[in-house]
C-alpha cells in the first residue's frame, strides 16, 4: 500500500495536468454511471431524445422532463466533452477552468444539453482565431457561455415550421454569434464590477441574452415559458452528492497530508481573482470543493428543500468554484443575508427560485471576503431581491440568472463601499501567503 501511495504521489507531482484531467473524467463517468443505475437503457434513450428537442429555459429540471437517467447521462457527456476539449486544446487546469467544467456539467441537469452547446463553442473558437490567440486561453469562457444554450434551443423552436436544415442553421448562427461576442463583452463586464462577481460570465451572458430576446420580442415572438421541478429523488441525489464530496475530501488528504494547511490559506483569501489550484495545488483545493459541496447539500436537507436537477446542478457548480474563489467563510456571510431576507420578504426559503438564489449568491463571495460579515450579508440581502426580478429581461433564456444578478449587485456596491469607507478585512486575509512547495508531503 505504501508503494502504491508513493507511485500516486510521484505521478501527481510530475503530471499535474493529466492527473487533474483524470479526476474530471472520473467525475463525468460517475454522473453517467449513476444515471444508468437509476433507470433502464430504454427510458434513458427516450428521455435523452426528449432533452435534445425540448425548449429549456429556466427552470427546466431534466429529471422531471425526461427522467433521472437521461438527465445524468446528459450531464456526464457535457462534462467529459469539456475535459476532452481542455486536453486537446492544451488548456491549463486553472481554478477557473475547473469551475467552468463543473458548472457546465451541473447545469446540464437543467438547461444545457450536448446539442445546444456546440454553436457557443464554435463562436468562441472563431473569436480566438480572429484575435490570433490560442483557443485554450478562452476555453473556460466557451464552457461558461453555454449558459445561452436555451437561447440556441429557443431559436430552433422559432423556426419549427421550416425545414430542419433551416432550423439548425438559424440556431447555429445565433449561437455562434453569441459565442463570438462573449469574450469582449465579458472583459468589459469584469471591469464593471471590479472582480467582485465570480460569475462574471453570467453577467455577460445576461447582457447578450437581453439584447437577443429584445430583438425576438420586437418581431412578435414570445419565448416559451418552462417550469419543471422534481422532488421525488431528494434522498438518492443527496446520497450521490455526499459520496462524491466525501471522496474529494478523503482523496485530497490522501494525496497531501499537509493539505489541511491549505484550508487555512484558502479561508484567508477574499476570493477576488483566486486560483487555488495554481497557488496551492489540487489536493487542498479538492478538500475545499468537497467541504463547500457538503455544506450546501446539508443546507438544503436542513430547510426541507428539494435536491433535484437544478439544485444538484447548482451545488456541483459551487463546488467547482471552490477552486476559484469560494470558501466556507466568504460564502457563509452572503448566505446569512439571503436567509435573513426570508424573514422579512414575501418569499420562503423553500421556494424553487429562492433555493437556487441561496446556492448561487456565492458569486458575491469576493465582496464578502473583502468587506466582512455586515457587507456580505447586505449583498446577499440585496441579491435575494434582484435575482427574482431580472429574469424577465431575457425570458429566463440565460441559465446564469444569478450570475447576472450578482453582477448587478457587485457593480452597485463596488463603487459605494470605498466611498462609505467601509472597513476592509486585514490585508493578510485578502492576500494570503502561498504555501511553499517544499511543504508538500513527500
């Protein structure tokens, strides 16, 4: 056993990229395996076809629409596709790339599918060629950009009375255009909120979706409203998530016995511009991802919420951002703000949209990490109101509805807090030291 441990440690240190890719591959395979354990191949096949041809704006729980097996097959295929693209285009496995892959796989349980993501990929690819830059540099944006998958599917629905080739071409053109303009738009939106919104791509896709949906409405088309929300698989999905996150934690400790020190450094970081993999390595990052995932899984169970396609997908997404800015400390501040809002506002914590808003308010983690408990709670409190009203701008065809909301809240608060002379947490908390590589376990 000792020799096996030594071989694994040696391989990981010499082949960090390949090791990380294999972890992502195993995650994708676990999604597919879970799906086939939960349903018959025949049901999975028919459900998978249903996912491909159905409109999929928020909230479309693929488990309710097509069955749990088909939903998890779709999520696994999207995840593995992202991993293969990252390997082929030699994209470095940064924290943000891991976050984008986990978010792609998570949201493939409710809105993305293996069909509507390709025009977005093509658009970002063409932009990289236009700029003369490697596609790997923009690959994480391509993965995030698939938040506009429902818009691609909706365009196909608009041309449903036309020849299939026309439907496909129309959807492909719109999706490619969205992907092409995403990188420059996201660069601008990042400056708008100064990096205090981790879900910057969601802010950018929200702007893009607003423009395209406004054009659609001006021609008299009203996007199809969707609402599918399952509740019957809460315990089974909780068991899958808990097992997944416990494995991440255990493997992280096994790979690096000093990884517990990394958690101290991670929780001292504000989350702004964070790349925990690049600064601390993968073992400590895996532990943080696992802890984040467990926290939100048990949170939903504690409030009596549903664990289904949308909520499980959001939990997987947040866990992914445990590699790029989210930690238990800066997350807790914002969640408390949303929970406080439930006592004084007209909604309940168990309302479907509110369950998602609690999970994804974590996009504001850098703001809470820099300004502390009070302003973290304030940002969460504001977000819980904004997120329930912005979806009408783009008829819920931007899957990252919370990302658009956190972008607005961050852009609103970022210039105000310095003017109000809001106290900042000690700089040692914001800019944590990097653990010397020599401290890694041998």
